[in-house]
């Protein structure tokens, strides 16, 4: 959904010095683990196990 309001997002950055350079840094976003696929798989496995054993 597109709205005219701006939303302030806070990003977690990881700043690392670049080897072999003077005062140069690499700025990367910290990666978060995506657990949604694992949670979905666990729910499907639980439903199949309940159906199988009942």
C-alpha cells in the first residue's frame, strides 16, 4: 500500500574496515535470519503427524 506518509525505518548496519586501505570502511546491513519458512514447515509437519497418528 502506498501512502503519502514517510515511515522512519531503523536499519542495523555492520561497519568493517577494508584490509589494505587507510580510513576506508565497508558498510553492510546486518542480516536477520528468516524463520518464517521453518515455522511454516514445522506447522505442516505437525498437521501431517496429527492426521497420521489419529
